C-alpha cells in the first residue's frame, strides 16, 4: 500500500478536481486496504455486544461519498478519514443506547466519542459516534493503525436518518431547501420527546447481533425506490470489494442509482432470506415501499412531508 503522505496527496488532487487516473486508482486501493480487516472488526463488535438487544451492520464508504466529504471539509485528509469503514448499532431505547455505548467503550479500543444525542447537529441528526482503532499488518510485517466508526442509534434516530437520506445527498449533508430542513428539525425534536416519554421504544423490531458477517451489494433505483440487484458474498471481504467496485464504477456517474455494500450478522440457524431482513431494519430506506420510509402517525401528525 502507498504511504499515507502519497494517499493524502492523491486526496488533495481529487479535492481540487485535478486528479490523475492513478489518483482514482489509489483512492479505491486505499479504501480496499482499509476494509481488509472488516470481518475481524465486525466480529469484535458483535462479541462486545453479546447478550444485548442490539443489531450490528456495517458498510464501506462509497467513492462518491468520499469525494464529497473531501471537498466539503477543507481540512479533511484522505489518509485519516475515520469512516471509510463504518458500523451501525441499533437499539430500542435511549437507556439501551447509553448502555451499548458504555459496553463498547469498555470492551474495544475507542479513541473518541461524539455525542449527537445531547448535542444534535444543526440539521437534527442524533446518534452516538465512537471512533475505534484497527491495526492493519502490511506486507513487510509492519503495522499501521487506522480509525473506524461505530454509530450507535435508537431505531427512531435511525428512522430520522433514513428519512433525511431519502431527500438526497445534499440534504443529508446539511444543505437543501429551507422547508426540508425545517421539517427534519421538527421531526428530530418530536422523536427526542417521544424517546423521553411513554413512546420510548419506538416500535423497534427484535434485534440480534449473533452470527458471522454476511456481505451483500445492493443496486438501488432512486426514482422508484426499489432494489433492482442484490449480489451476495457471504464473509468473503475480498470478493465483495471486487464486486462492489465493479458495480460502483459502472454507475459512478448515474445519480439515479445507488450502489452500496452492506454487511450484517447471518445466524446459521435461520434462513438467509430471513437474515436479509436485517437490512430492512438498519437500512429501511432501501426496503420501504416508495422512496421514503414510513413514519409513525404520532410523529407526523400535523407535520406533512414537504415536496422535494
């Protein structure tokens, strides 16, 4: 793998829109290099959460998302981007969220914590983000340490995030029309109130973390809100990255389609078709009937979704 300084220089040229073909190859190679330990990270997180009512999933950051983040954050360097490898942990209540956060901090090497529950982002996003460290062994036997991200969300916080994403990348990143931002801010406030009251559970489905990693690449059609292709790779990370990169390159310049590589815990005691339903919990937007996930009536009473 190239040095961190070489990766940073490639990222800078991509940020400034004067990248060479070799720079684009390097960004893909670096992402795949960072994802090499995905199986171990996922199993470590699942083991840490053993016995808790929680669901763990993971994803590899898309090239389009990497480029947008580089260009959006002037000080961001590709070599230290902490969410190239990301995990999501879902729980049903705020108390369970605090407990899962405590357990992960006790059992894993966590370097930083960002609490967006007590101090939500300006757009209304709420979750707890933990930044862990992974050791990657190089071909020469040397070891480099890189960060990865764990998002700990309640199901209602996750529902808000999926709703925000359904409005498009610009809104997800804090932009978009004023009426959409006002809607999402109010929805976030209502969710927070619900979680602090009698509706705390949010109707969360049964959650489980046990099982080995199972990877699948999804091709999602934004226009009709449907998954039109699903390639499955089991726990073969190398093969999954190869298939994901092929699909991503094919649709890189097509904003009407999303390609995502997601992983979840596949319990050998249940059918794979049932296991795939795990993604319908964590990434509900891709499985909703339509482009927006359904919201509980008590949250959206007198709060119509703006046209967009």
